[in-house]
């Protein structure tokens, strides 16, 4: 259809104006409507794609902040063999690009919430994407038989994510989640953050 339209334009240009048309020769109403229809279809396809990419980028930003925070936490643990003594002041000097808090984070910011287990063997980190999804990372160094936060049986790094539904997002709010072998919201997972959360 578009090729026919272009061909007709070329024919009109090459043939010149017909008798009586002179300078007023132009496009017909049908031709203009076809062009508008094509533009509307392209816009209808592009807008949902753009919105999906935007939402995904917001989630990736929060997840990236958590991964950077995890690197700082693991660096501290490697030097001290424990998470005891780890706090937001220590982490602010290790990773100054993040804003460390001990309570709820602000949605869509670069804030990361921190909670250290009482035995010094577990750390929970939380960040909230601007679309209201609260993401978290729990790392357990296995220095005790069981994590002092949550119900984590084995040493390792665990991931979670769930919609806050207008509530707050904090590391302490993620304490007590169970583990799951299948990716789903509201559980600690070993394979990475759950996807498709809004």
C-alpha cells in the first residue's frame, strides 16, 4: 500500500499538473487518511514497547544498586570474616555512590536499606524501584548453622522482589521470608531476582 502511494506521488510529479489544476494540485483526502492511518498504527506499536522498556530500566537500576551494595558488603566480610561491625557509616565510605539507610528507602532513589543479623553472619539489603517493586538481596556467610535473619538454611546469596502496593520497602521488612526453588515474588531465590513484577 505504501509503495503504491509512493509510485502515485512520482507519477504526479513527473506528469506535471493537468489542465485546470495548476498550482492547486495536491493529495487527495484518501491519500492523507492512509498516511495518518499508517502513522497511528506505528504509534500504537511503539508506545507499549517504549513503556515496557522504561519499566524494565527502572527495575534494573534498583537491582544494579543492590549488586553494587552487595560487592561492598562482601568486600567488608572478606577482610573481617564476619559482618559484625558493618553499618551504614562503614558502607558509606566503601560505596559512596549509594545512599545507605537503616530504615525504609525512598522509591526510585539510589538508597539502599541495610540490616545485619545479630550473629554477624547475615546481611539483608533492600532497594525500591520507581514503579513500587521492592528488591532485596540476602547474603549468608555460613558461619553459624542457621542464618540469624529469615529462614535461610545454607550459606550463599539469595534474591527477592515483590510489589510494595504503596507500602514501604526496607531490609527489616524482608526479614523472615522463606526460600523457594521456583521463581516467585515474596520468597528468597538463589537464581536471581524474580521478573514480571509490578
